[in-house]
C-alpha cells in the first residue's frame, strides 16, 4: 500500500469502498441508515490498517474521515 508520491493507490480506495458498502447494506431489504456511515467507515479503515500491520503509513489511511451528521 505504500506510495512514493502523494497519490492514493487505486486498490486502497476500492478496498475502503467495498468494506464500507458491505457494512451499510448487510440487509438490502432495509433502507440505508445514515447513523451507520461513520461506523462502517471506521470498520473499513481498521480493516485496511490491519492488512499491512504497523508498516502502513498514516498517509495511507488518514485521508478517510467522516464529516457529517
């Protein structure tokens, strides 16, 4: 996951989005609960951080923040 420049690797964004939406739509018969967005993002970032252990630079995971209600 390490980048030599300031751009994000494509797979990082894809992995975050995949985990986020899997969490949000665990039960597709229910409507989206906006209260779960921050929790889902936290889960996705934690999964990303665990995938590379302590070698992952904060610049890889720190840009993923939730701002909102």
